[in-house]
C-alpha cells in the first residue's frame, strides 16, 4: 500500500485491537444477556429467558439458566395460587362467624346452642387452617420433615357436609 515502515505495525495493532474487541463482545454478549435477565428476575420478572445458541459451556449455562427461570416462574405461580386459596379458605369461616355474631349482637337471632356450636366449629376450623399454614412453613424451611400417614376419608367428608349444611 506504500505505507511507511513504522506505520505498518501501528495500523496492524489497531486492526488487531478492533478485531479482539469485536470477538470479545461476541463471546461475552450471552453472559451480559444472562446478567441482565438475572437482574430482571431479582426485580420480580420471573419469566425472563435467554437465547442458548452455542453448544459450548456458555450455551449449557444459558440452558440451565432458562430451566431455572421456568422453575422459578412455576414456583411463583404456585405461591400466588396458595395465597389465593388460603385467603378464600380463611374468608369463608370468618364471614360465617361475622354474620352469626352480628345477628346475635343486633338481636336478630337469639342465642341458640346449635348456632353457637356451629360458630365454635368455625373457630376450630380457623385454628386448624392457621396451624396447617404454620406446618407448611416449617416443612418448606426444612425444620420439620414430612410425615406421611393414611387416614379415613369418610369422616372427613361427613364433617365437610355437616359444616356446609350448618353454615348459613
């Protein structure tokens, strides 16, 4: 190209630096994408996925990251479902108790032993629900191991039917 002898190494070094920079960006981009996705997941965006295009260690890491993200999203969905179910299960007996107590306080209904027994069963049900939530918390933390046992379903179903018939 007719360049000065001293200018050739300078131009070669500049071209080499540009090539290294481009290659380094291409090699570290998947890692930067995973870092961005991890930051988004830490902020609550659990469905974030990264592209796993290579078949090397970085690709393996991206696939493991995507599997972890999918599992975390599923756990988050299950947690939301649990909170919704617990809220519903707690609200039902509380509503029944409130209605009965309001009727008694307002004088709409006279104290009836059957009604009071139903109210007591609702309070006991609330206590069992809270105890089950505490047990679940202990199981998840690993403080108490899970103990499986068999039980008769018939009496449980009879109690549920009786309770639903007694609830206004």
